């Protein structure tokens, strides 16, 4: 005879995860994936910033032989932007999958935190906290500033990658023009 599931086990008394247990796992996956997304962004942002700064310094003090270093550095920067974009899109795809899965589970469980988050850019969201014992009911209107409403985090990151790609592309073109004797 198998023992009954204890409180805190990841399985119900029928040997399957409960919806709440499943939700807890999904929330942990969302947290882990979110950390991965920002770790990827931080690493590539640091690499691109350092490379761009180094190339700009070399270009400012350019000798004819150093232009080739800047040109190949710009190519490396463009490659880093491509890798950054691919890594970000992959990680963010998993993040979106888990967010939407959590929303589905929330509907079944009757609590809507991720759904409220989806609604927040569209306008103010009121967070209603019912009375509990001696604690009075509370209502918190939450608003997102206009700049946060304009684009999603995913879109802001894409714009950042594009900006760096444009800067590296401009460095490449600038070194090409300088090498051919044309000046900007």
C-alpha cells in the first residue's frame, strides 16, 4: 500500500501534480528564464559596449594600418549583434511560452497576476485586496508610465541590438571610406 501524498508533495493523492503544484513549477521556470534573458543581454551589452569603445578609441587615433583593425572589429561587432539577437529571441521565446502557460493555469486556479500584467500597458489596473479578519480591504491603482507602454521589453531589447548593429555597420563603412581616401 502506497502512502498518501503529504502536504508540499508535487503530486496529488492520485499521483499527478495538482494545478497549483504545476503553477509553482511554471513560476520557477519563468524566474529562471527571466534571469537567463537578462544574463544574455547583460553579457552581450557589455561585450558590444567595450568593443565599440575600443574601436572608437583606435579610430580616433588612427594610423593607416589601424583602420583594418577597426574594420575587422566592426565585423566582429556585427557578428556579436547577430549572436545576441539569436540568443535573446530563443530565451525570450521560452519566457513567453511559460508566461502564457502560467496565464492558462491562473484562469483555472482563479488568480490573475499574469493577466493583470498583460493588461497594465493598456491602462491602469486596480489591484483589489479583499478584507481578511481585522485587515480592511484595499485597492491599489497601478499605472505604467507612457514610455513603458510604448514597446514591450522584447521590443526595447531588439531596438538596442539594432542600434549597436547600426553603430558597428557605420564604423565599417567609415573605415572603408577613410581607406579609399574619401572623408565624411
